[in-house]
C-alpha cells in the first residue's frame, strides 16, 4: 500500500492551475510540474533499485510511471500554449491519485 497526502497534492495542483490561468505565470507552473516530475523520477529510481533485493515492486513502479506520463503530458501542453489541455491533464492526475492511492493520516 502506498500512502500520500491527497489534501497537500490537491493544493499543489490547484496552485499550479492558478499560475497557468494568470498571464505571465506559466513559467512558474512549468517549474512546479518539473519539480513534481523530478520527485517522481527519483521515487521510480528508488523503487527500481529496491526491486533487485526486496522482490517485486512492479505495481508501485507502474503507478509512478503512469503519474510521470500524465505530468509530462501536462508539461508538453503548457509548452505548446494549451493551458486548457494542461488543466484537464492535471485534473486527470488528481483523479488518478484519488483512485490508486490510500490517503495519508491527518497528522502528515
């Protein structure tokens, strides 16, 4: 089971979408998505390195790969000046998290 703080992630995605909606703040949105991608890539590398000694972790790797794909698609949409599509992809990202992860306890 993988646990995340969905409230925190929703807040981060909301902030990114607000930046995309504000003229001249697209670069900030790009920066935030890039940071998320770096974290996800790092997590995927850790999962892959643990798989050799700890057994199969392919379900976690699959989830991380799917997250990375959605975020990369959102990033590409922003770079193509399609902030509407980027917003839809960020909503799809939230839906994916909601459907595939347990929520972290309130104290996190």
